C-alpha cells in the first residue's frame, strides 16, 4: 500500500509540475504579447510624433510664404502709389505746358494782329 501511496504522490507531484509549467508558459506568452503590444503602441506614438513634426514644418513653411507674400504686396502697393503720384505730376506738367503753349500762341496772334 505504501507503494501505491508513493505512486499517487508522485503522480500528483508530476501533475502539479505540469500544471505549473503550463501556467508559467501561459504567463510567458501573455508577457510576450504584452511586450509586442507595447512596441506596437510605441511605434504608433512615434509615427504620430513624426507626422506632427512634418505638419508643423509644413505650417511653418506656409506661414513663411504668407509673410513673404504680404511683404511683396506692401512693396507693390507702395510702388503703385509712387507711380500714381509720378503720373499725376506728369499730367500736371503736361497741362501746364499746353496752357503755356496756348498762351504763347495767343500772344503771337495778338502780335500779328497788332502788326496788321
């Protein structure tokens, strides 16, 4: 009977050892799966960070372009105002010249009439 008890104890120990090994293997697999999930999430986080950096760079470039265009527009507007002033001055000079020519022609006509 002690042989049977010894055999039963041995079987129970073997069973417990197998159960323990299976449980340990299950925990290892869960740990491995958890590590893989963490790596995957870290990669997603890194990818999102990279996207954010690229979007920030694109935004900075767009802001730079907008600022450059605004400066160009201000220069163009200033140049247009200067040209408008120059054209107005030229037109005023042309009017003065026409008036002077008209006055001069009138004087010539008056002198010719006086001579006749």
